[in-house]
């Protein structure tokens, strides 16, 4: 489940998307593990995670890579849900590859552990992600390739996102881009079934397949579920 922006890390949503995520496990007390590597294991981010999920029906935990690190392989394999936080995607993936957690996550994914996250934690699961890891410009970054395609979060939240996606499609022959608005999550089942999960209480939010047809940019919304 890839969240385009929002949830516990950004603003209050009455825990709509968090409860939806927990419900996917079909367990009364699912184990959910937070991986905040993209912020360098920022303490306040970790606190926000626990302050939210300790109020919900789940068993929360987290993994540090900038402090002493637990046996993450056995821990990840025992989880029902992984939640990856936002931040610097390039730095996060570099740390993961150094530790080998990318391979552990892939094994867990193939065995049915639910993978999720926001922003950096949304795009990391795709073949490529559109990231602001560099301060001066957006770039396309190779990611984990659990799900085929290129993904862009914050599609309506940051003014540079939409024109950048359209430029990639028009000028660099990108076939399509999966673009997710803030206040929306893209729920993907087995890499092939896509649904937009809107958790903004004031307006519907969407995820789109963006592509070029007959010289025109098309935004095709995925089927919508409004929480």
C-alpha cells in the first residue's frame, strides 16, 4: 500500500488510513514494523509512529539502522505489515543495500507480508520512483522493483510533480507513471490489482495511471474507495 502523502507522519486523518492498513492483515492484533531509515531514524518521527499505533489494535515495533540494530531478518519475517517512512529515498536505499535488508524485505513480500509506506516508503516498492532526494530537482531513481512501473507521490501537493511527470512522458518516452495524490493511497494486490484509497475527509483524492495518447496526456484514475 503506497501512500502519496498524509497519515500519521504528516497530519491528522483520524487514523482512517492506518486502520485500513491494519485491516488488510485480517488479524485482530497485527504486528506492524516501522522502518524510518529515510529520515536517519529521526526520533520525533518514531515517537509519532508509536503515539498513533499504540492507540490502535496492533503490536507496533521499529527497526533502527543509525543506532544499534536488531536481528532484522527474523523480526521482519515475523511481522504482518511493514511500514516505511518518508524522507530521502536514495539514502534509504543505500543503507538498505549495505545491510541487505532489501533482500530480506523481498523474501518477506513473497511470503505475504504486507509492504506499505508513505512518500519514500511509497515509491521504494516500484521499479522506479520520482524523488526529491536532491534539493535542486526531481529525479527518477531505480528502486526495489517489487511492483513494475514508475511511481510519483505528492502528485497534487507539490507544484513541481505534475509538470515533471508530463515532461518525462512527453520528452523522455516514459510509457506511463503511477501518480498518487496526498490524502490517497494506492492499494496493490499481487502486483496487478490497483485501487485508490482516499482518506481525505474534505474531498476525494485519487491515484492515476498517467500516459500519452494521440499527443495528449491522459490521467486515468484507478477505482476509488473513499474511507
